[in-house]
């Protein structure tokens, strides 16, 4: 059994699909029913005994400063490449934290803290069984082992969520691969592509099973307004265009 000792929260991006709201505030700092999304992540990490937290920032980084000042054990990690690279740049910036770690996005809502349980058997992602058709990344799993992943979705598989855990051994391996890809100029890929596709055969991954609704991923202003009606006026002002 392995135990997560530290967490990397990805919070460098802008969140273009939530514009115009994110023209003035980074998406992880958007409040839903009065609570900022990143605060639900930090609170759930604390409830699971995880207090060494690195928050990777880029877009409007100054707005995260109060987190570093108010949350013990939390530090900000600047990603200077966020504007012209994909999120592999954020993991590259935080690569010294890899190993016995959890990697997760700051722009999601943790509704069930058990989804961030610190104990795990194998490296891998949180997942929800998905019987219906989906266009999200979908994994095929047998006997607790991830056999494959489809980036175009499908049906009858385990939908991957942006919460993952990595052993010390796999974290060191992932660090070397991220360095090789990023420093080699491959900066437009998701960091998840590294383990899930480019070097998949070098890992023995499992999943952390959770229930749909334990973690909420809000991708657009429409989804935000559907959850919190206080944002409906923003949709009206932009004519309902996504």
C-alpha cells in the first residue's frame, strides 16, 4: 500500500470556455455557490491528511498569492510557459514534487473528500464506470489493471477524471519522461499523454473507483450557470454563445 505525501494542483490555465468570466479571474478561483473551486480541492486534500501542496500558476498568478499566505504547507509554483504550451508545461514546472504524489486540477469541485483518499495500491486515475456513450477519455480495465485508454471515448468503460496518484518509482519515471518530452520541444500535449499514450507500456496502472458526482468538472460557462444560477446573466450578456 502506498500513501500520497504531496499534491500538485494544476491552476495555470485561463479557462477560455468560461469567458467572459475568466477574462478577469482564473477559472480555479471561480466561486460556485459562494465557494471557490480550488478551495474544495484544498479542503479535501487536508481532510485526507495531505498538506504539502504545490499550486502551479500562470494566468493572473497574483490572484493566488493569498493562498500561499493563508494555507500552511502550500506553495505557488510559477509556470512561465503556460500561455504558449499545453499543461505538460505545468507538470514540468512542478516536476520536483513527483513521487508519492497526487496530481489534480484546481478547476474542479470535490463533493466527496473520499475521492482524494491518500492510500492506493497502484499508480493511476480516479474513474467512474460509464455504460453510456461518452466522448471523455475512457479506460478498459481487467482485474484492477488498466489495459488501454481511448482519447475519443466510447461506451462500457471507466471514464478517466483529472485526479491521479503516482508511486515514488513511477513518479521518478514520469519526471524523466516529462523532461524528455518538454525539453525536446513537445510542448503542445497534455501531461497525461505522457503516461497514458506515449509511454503506456512502461506503467502498471490501476484505478481509484468513485461515484459519479464525487468530483464535478465544469468545462464551460453553460455548465457553470446550470449549477449556479447567479451566472445566468453572463450567458444572457453574451447572447448564450459558448
